C-alpha cells in the first residue's frame, strides 16, 4: 500500500506539473471551463486533449499549493488516507483558491484510471476544502 501511495503521488505530481499536458499544436479546444477533458487523447482526432490555456492555469495553481502540500491533498483525496492536513497546507489551499482546487481534482478525475470513482473523489475534495476553510 505504501509503495502504491508513493507511485500515485509521483504520478499526480507528474501529471499535474504538465508533463502529460498537451502542446499548443495539439490543443483543439480553448474553453478553460471545459474541465472534463482527458490529459491524453483517447482518439486520433485529439478532441479530448486539455487546452493549452487550461494547462497554464493548472501549472499556476500547482505552483501555489507546492509539492509537499499537493502530495498531502492527493493522498487524502485519491488514496483516501485521512492524513492530518497541516495548517500551512490549509492556508496554501485557501490561497490557491477553490476554483484551482476543484479544477485540479476534475483534471485528475478525467484520467481513465480515476474516472470510475469520480463521485468519491469529488466528495473527498469537497471535504478537504471544507476542513481547511473552517
């Protein structure tokens, strides 16, 4: 379980840092409000690649939360570990903003390996936000 957790956290950070985000030549959609897009195309036409504007937005969000705090939230939301959220990480989450938090969550959920439990992950993301905003 511990190694799965570490691999998942690393995978999240790699995905979220933009390694798998689309290049400008591949982006076919431009709406930042279309958060249900996959990070990699599931078809040859590339219709489901994240728009470059959204990838820039996600990178800015992730800079605000940082690697350490990002790992804590990923573990809580996607692994289900009821870890303690340090006050500093809660502050970073709140500073990052609710829109960034839910956009990152939705982007990870858009990956095929996370889609099946989307409702669970969304609920955990809401719980993490609520815990920090109390």
